[in-house]
C-alpha cells in the first residue's frame, strides 16, 4: 500500500511528533500518530483545508510511504463512529486514541472529513512493532500547477 505524507516546516514528516504535541481529528495530545493520505491529491486537500489561506503554504514537502505486504491494516467505517466528522472532533479523538493505544494494527484507514467521507486518509501508529518495516522516501518539495492559484485571483 502506498501512502503520502505532506507537511511543512517545524516537524519531521515521519515522526508523529506534531500529532503528539497538538492532537488531531483521530488522536489526543500526548499520543503519537502519523496522518497520511491515500493519494497525493488527498494530501494536498488536507494541507489546503488546514492552512485555510487560499493557497498552498510555502515550504510544504512530501514523502511517499510504502506499507509492507502483510502489515496489519484496519478500516473504520463512518457508521462505526457516529459524529466522526464533528467539529470539534470528540468521538473520532476517543476512537482513534483507543485504537492507537491498543496496538491492534499498523494502519487505520479513516474517512476524510474534507470530502465528507468519500475518500480515505490513513493514520499510522509509530508505536506498532511493524512500524520499522515501513519504507519512506526522502522528502521532496511539493510542486503544483500554478493555474490552481493564479496571481491576483
């Protein structure tokens, strides 16, 4: 399985430190997690919605992640966690934090709030024993077509 991790300056893309320090939709502060997307495009959408500035922030990079064959992967269906897409996130934080602490699997596929659950993101558990078997590329800069955000628009 190929996953994508996009992020900016401040934290290493492959550490789980940012989510541990700040928490996220699927984890509480203090619990490390690595948020990834199942496509590069989904990763870009996630960056755009969180930046909330009408353009891709400067200094964004990406890595490609290969999850090894046979690694334990679970999928959460929206009906499994009522309110998973609520703002502020509460039900999803409880569910995801419990999942991370359980150590059941390396990856949890979750619905994307950005697309109303039509697409998937993936949360990687850096504390899982299989984490060391993951292959991650070197960080590369994100380069997008300038027509997405024309100057002066």
